C-alpha cells in the first residue's frame, strides 16, 4: 500500500495484521438497503484490503446482497474484535464485481471501478479477475465453494432438486468431467464485493478511559479526524 494511506489504515492494521484468517477477527456485520429501502444485515468474512484500501468480501451473484447493492451501493459495517475490545464502524459504498467472462459482467466491473477511488494496479479490471480467482483457490473451503453450484439461495425447496443431490464440496480445480462442470457453474456465480470507505470509526473499549475516533473522507480526498466521547 502507498505511503498516502488514510489515517484509519494504521488502526485497522494494528489489530488485523496477521489475523485475517482468525474467525475472532475476520467476521463482521454488513448492512445494506433492500429495493424497498429497508435495512438488511448479515455476517460476512473479510477477504482482503487492496492497494487502494478497498475492503474485499465475496458473494453469490444470485443472493439478495448483490441485488441490494446493485440497486443502492450504500452500506455500513459493524466489526467487533472481541479479544481486543475494539469496534470498527465503517460506512461507504460497495460494488459487486462478478465474473468478467461475459459482456455484462465485464461492463459491471468497469462501471464499478469508475466509481471506486482506486489507484494503481487495482484500477485495472484484470487485477480484480485475478483476485477473484485467487480468493476462490486460496480463501474458500471446499464446502463453501460447493454452495455456489447449488440452487439459487432463497429458492423454495419444492422448486429445486432434492438437497441430497446437491454438491457438498468442490475443489478449486478438477480434471473430473462432472466436477469440472460444477466448478464452472460455481465460478460463474462467485463474485467479489469491493467496499469503498467514506467514514471509519474506531472505538477502543479496552482502554481506560474508553476512546472513540472518527475519520470522514472530504471532497478533496483528505480525511477529517474527530475525537468524540465514546
């Protein structure tokens, strides 16, 4: 990452460096707005922080999360780190970045990157496709990979094949013809979500007295810092 990192990055790295795969540290609640404007929240797994300080998670393009963000990219994160007694609250915009093998997918990624404040290598759509495949291979369990080849999430069970016919796990790659087909289906549904930070709050409850620091992005790209009562 560049020397011009936003000021919140050092606070984040202080607690997350080396712990990105620890479930006590890498799970947070992501809230989006439905097409009706209602709040919807779910827990997601942190996958990466890019060179432009964009947070990365994964999604199935058939999920409501993807349709919510496609309709309105506004989101907020509540990220509690229990061992550290720290909470991050992060608000900004999030954009699903799907498989780029189709014209529609390629256009969606290009449109999203125009709205994200990326600089350098992660401004290139090809970087994101490599990242998508890297996360698929290195960051996903076989059980989780298989979920992307199962029926669409939320579909009534009486409208889909029997659950005992669904794949239970998938390798990242395979030479077996049947599994290879399932992997192709799964990879078409598997997407990244790029999260742009516009405001970051750092609440330190293990400190006495407690501390609460807020950073807000300004129109010129600078960050305003405020220290407030917890």
